[in-house]
C-alpha cells in the first residue's frame, strides 16, 4: 500500500532548530524573554499592528481579550455556528452567552445579515472567525459593529497569510488572535498571539497575561488584579522566530497547494476555498464542499480516503449540534455543509504525486 498521506504537519528546518537550541542553551535568567520579545515585535511588524502579546494558545489570547473588554454574565457574543469549540469556550468561561448564527454558503464564514438580526441590547461583541483561511465579510461586519457600538473581534487562528483589501487578517478588529498549534501554517508546537492597535486594551491584556502584575510595577510579586497564566515559553518563541522568517515561503506554499487542487478537481460538482478579488486566501486548510445534487457525502469521502491511506479531516460540526448548547437546525448551511464536505491534506512538503493521489480519490467517486 502507498505510504500514508498526512492531512497536515509542520515544516521545521535548521533555522528553527538553531534558534530553539540557543534558547534552551542560553535563554535563561536575564535572557529568558529574549525570543518572546523578538517574536512579538516581529509579528506586530509583519501584521502591521501596534501591539502583540505571545500566548500559550489562541484560546488564551481570546479569553484575555474578552476579559479585558469586560465581557461577562448577562452579555451576549455573536459567532458563527460553524466553529471549533476553542472559539466559544472563553465566552462560556466568562459567563457570557454565545449566540450562534448561520454561515454563508460560499465562504463558510459569518452571514452578516444573520448577525444584524441577532443584535440585542445585551450584545457586546461579534467574533469573526476566518474559517480554514477564508475571510469574513469584514466591511459588512464592521458596519454592523460600528452602528451598534460593539466590538468586532477577529479569530484568525486559521488565517495567517490572508488579507482583506490589503489589510492582514487579524489586524482589522478591536483585537485579533492567532494559533501556532502544530497543525497551523506557522507553528510553535502550541502557542498563539494576541494583537491589537488599541494601546489601552494592550496594557490591560499584558497585565492579565502575567498574573495581574502590571508593567512598571516596582513592588516584586505584586498583582493588581486576578489574572491568567497564558504566556508562551522562550523556547517556543524561538521556534516561532524561525517560522516567521519563513512566513512568505510557508504561506505561498499553502496557496500553491490550494491552486493545485483547484486545477486537479475542476469540472467536478464541488467548491473549494473562495478567492474573491479583494481577498488573499490564507489557504490553511483546502476544503472541498460538494453540491447537494452530487450525492457525495462526508461518510463516502471518509471511506474512500481511508481505503487510499490518506488522512482527511471532516468539516466542523455546528456547535449547536454538540448537545452543550441549544440545538439550532435553522442555521441551515452550518448544519448541512458538514454532511458533504472534507478537509484535504496540505502540508508544506507535500509532493505533486501525493496531491495527485488525493485528487484521484475524489475523481474516483465519479
């Protein structure tokens, strides 16, 4: 049997290994934050924002950002029903109420009309999740947020390398957050980043991120509030510095793979990650959504890929279907699309013959 094709895995070179080795060997004592500061400054510059805080995860960045905005019991936060649990977990942890709305059938991201209809006096934020590297309709969402005086937040966990009208994903909301999990285009193993152009919000999150100890406080071990422990390690940041130096290469390769699938699957009754003229898709996870008329189901796809020794992921199930939240089958696209969709392999070192094997599995269904 052919060797197994992974759906994703990181691209680590001698550059990252060298930085990590230096951090392990020398990054202690007075140098224990060297790579963290370097990564934060470089990432902010890359994204074109004023401030960045390295975190242990994207979830931690989201948790601290929402907490710094004062979101809590009695507040509502609107987000797409199609999401991983990591996006909604901080909302629940803070005691706020998540409000799930449907997605658009082409981008699989928040439907602005559904967002507008869900606004109430209790709404405090909209979380725009850029799913699989696709981008939300930021113009429409920003107009809604501005009209109602609420925060627009970007979950760009899956969208590094993406841009909207020339603005980097994650740089357009009140704050943005990124994931550097081992499955992502850029990785630190585990890790994430909080970014913002709001200096006051930055200071609040910076304090929260260090057990409530404010920058500039002269008294040792003196917290000013109950904070969190969501800091990234210096060793992780060292790997991130190497990855960020290669970010152009890493993101370009993702697009190459997406375009390879679009070429290989053209003519079939399916849609892949959209690329509107004003958007550069981050292409983190090439995803095929088959037409309802095609008769292709996720179950059939999983069976075909398993038989071909190819690892392919399922499309996110709607959060409102998990049993932890009220069922909302009226979010039609969020409930229907996962039944006829699949995430395709897209790791950096993927060879042309491996991509062709994936294409052949899908074409074999027809």
